[in-house]
C-alpha cells in the first residue's frame, strides 16, 4: 500500500533505479576487493585500478599526517607546560597537574585531543572496510609518519588513539 506523499516508493528491492550507482560494498571479512569499496563517504569509491592507487596514496598520507599531528600536539604541549615541570610521555602519567595548567591552555589541549580522536576514528573506519589494500595503506602511513616524527619520544610507542 502506497502512503500519501511517497509517490510509489514501495519497490526498494534492488531493481533498476535509472542509472543509480550500486550500493557500497560492506564486507565484514578481510578482502582484496576493488569493486564499490566506499571510503568514509559514499562519493569516495574504489572502482578501478586507478582509483585504488589514488585511494591508497590518500589513505597512506592520512596515516602519515596523523603521526605529524600527534607530534605537533606533543610539541605544543611541551612548549606550553609551566616552566620547571617535567613533561611526561607515559600513557599512565598525566602531562602536569590539572591545577598547574591555565584554563585557556586546558581548553586548547581538550580541543586538540578531540580532533586527534576524530582523526584516529576516521582511520579506524577506513581500516574497518577490511580491505587489505586500505589496511596496508593505513599501516604504511602510520609507520612512515612515526619514523619521521617521533624519533625523540620513546613514550609514544603505543597504539593509535582509538579508545
């Protein structure tokens, strides 16, 4: 039964929809697919060898720049730590006591933290396509970025910030 105002949208059963693009592939197992692999957005699709290479390059750069962003935030935190404080790189020790940090700096740290969490979750969602090519691109970018930007920080050898 058609409902008023819905113009006969009753046939949602995968028929020809006038040239509409196929749905994104939703694999829940490891795969090497190159057909209709959507990356974060419906418009970002892998459908050819060229789009696969370009997507892997972009995902590699996203992983690489994530490590650059983490290093940038660590450097910013060090430069804004109250003088005479020991800045920790341990995952279990806070940077400095919360009372020692000005409120404007705490807000900026919280904002940077939120942005890094959103960035890391985006990388996780790319990883969760379970596509081997994209997984290798994420890992490759993270490895290259970590190599390039964390040479002086022993405490940063821990996983990505996906909580």
